[in-house]
C-alpha cells in the first residue's frame, strides 16, 4: 500500500475515511483519543494543498437516519482537535463539496444512515467517489468491515493509507508479523468462546501465551482443577485441551495462573483471599490472578523482546480485582521504558485497563482498534487493508 508521501494532493479533494466512533455522553465526547489520532493525517493533507473531506460512521444506525447518532455532535471536538472550524455536510453532498475552498476541512454525516454503506454497495461507493480525487484510509479500527467507504471506494480512486493507518500496520507487523523473539502474548477477558480463533492463531506465532481473566478458568477446569463458582465455559473443556495440545506441538508455552484471588461475591471491595489455584473453595469465584502468577508473568516479560496484549487478567473493572492487570501492565511499561521490550496492546477493555494502570503512555504502541485488533490477532485479512494493497 501507498502512503500520503506517495500522493500528489495539491489542489485535490481528498476523501479520508476516519474512525471517530468515540464514546459520547449527553452529546459530549468523553474520550477524544480516536479524534486526536487522525489529526496528523488531516494536517498533512492540508499542508500538501489538499482539501480533506472526512468520511465516517457513528454507532450502528442500521441504514436509517437516527438523529441521536448524527456525527454533528462530534464536530465541536473535531474542530477543537484540528484548531479550525470543520464544515459539516448532512445532505446535498455534491453542491456542498463544490463550495469548499482550499484550507477547508469537511465532515459528511454518518455514512451508516445510508444502507449502501454497510452493504458495500457499488452505487453508494460511486457516489462517494464522485466527491473526491483521491482516497485515504486512516481508519484501521474499522478496517475489519467490508463497507462502501472502507472497501469498495478504495478501488475507485487513487488510494493510500493515512498516517494513523500506516502507524497501526507497522506497529502490528512488529508485534506479530516479523517480531523480535521471544514473543509473549497476554490474552485475557471473560470468555474463551469469543477468542477461540485468536488463541488458535497465537499458539502458532508466539513463544509464550499468558492466559488470564475468566478465560483462564476454562483452561484450568479443562486440566481437572476445580474452579468452584468461577465464570467458566465447561462445555469448551475439550476445545481448551485441543488448544493446549496445539501449543505444545508448536513449541508455545502456555502460562496459567499459579495462585488466584477468590471471593464469594462479585462486587467492589468484596472480602477475598489469595489461594493456590488448585485450592479454590467450592463456593468461591476466581476474580483475579495472585502475586505468584504476576511474578511468573513478569519473569516471562523480562525474558521477552516483544509483547502483544489483549484483555485484562482479572475483573479489572472492580477493585481490588484489578491488581494483577495493573502490576503486569506496570512491569511491561517499565521494561518498555528501559528499552528492553516492544509492547503493543489493543482492544477497548485493554486500553481502558492500561490507562487505569497508568501504563498506556509507556507502551510502544496502543492501537485505537477494538474489533479490528481482535480480527488481526486472529490472523484474518482485514478487507479495508486488503483493498489498499490491490
Ligand atoms: C469500533 O468502534 O470498533 C469501530 O468503529 C467499528 O465499529 P462497528 O463494530 O460498529 O463496526
């Protein structure tokens, strides 16, 4: 794929697919990360004499006009991040785009208000293409969707990756594509069932796979350990054993918790104790990994050159069951700061957990992607990225 450096943008109208699907409460953006991360691309296009016309979705209106899902509510935060007034275009696209002058930045209304967007409809893509001269995709986090603005449109105009897209792809390549070894993957989260493909792909690619969170319980139970009342997908015991067998065959070591923090109630501040994994009381739930487990993980990180992280190690949203996630995240951040580790993380929960631990800033790269990051970890080709390479 090409980058902005390969394109002549002078005097051109540049259609830029961005992902500004950001959290909003009471009509106000509560986390501007995704908006902040597209600023370099938009500024570069302006500096090269192009007129950026931003294309984006917000939420899931399913092809209908849903006023609460209008991108108009994102305009103030976008204008503030760019330091200029963004022109919002909610209809009569052709005429409105015709009025844009050099130095303007425009944003079209939520593309998903049109059913053609999610249908990857050729006609809708053609209509979008008629508004610009060049196409830039800067929405890695939406690249797992084969939609008109992420897929079909890329084939209709000279196309390239924006700065953020290029940055994401190069960081991910360093993590799993051609990484410095050993590579450790930390995978947590509640359920094995949502991450089967991911685990199966990772055991082929990494040297050590740390399994944490509720998912670990399924693996522990599959190996014959009584996990009491813990969240556990008992019906996936055989699948967990198959993944463990594949890991052994591929030379990937799986690390499961050695000790766990257990409680009788799932609530903040619940009375808890730390026990050996095999000693989980029958009436208790495992809610976090214990200090021995964390020490074991940190030891693996100290021996590693690369870390890829998705998912918390415990019920990180309630204290004190965020302790293992925080401690491991801080250790990874310290090793990264000391130049000993390349650390890449992604997924909505993961980024929230790393931010809460105060570790995100020291990671080598924190992806803006949720679902796209998972699909990439599954080894899937992302249609939005593939379309740029065609
Ligand atoms: C995201 O928030 O992960 C992306 O914007 C994709 O959104 P979607 O899951 O609604 O396609």
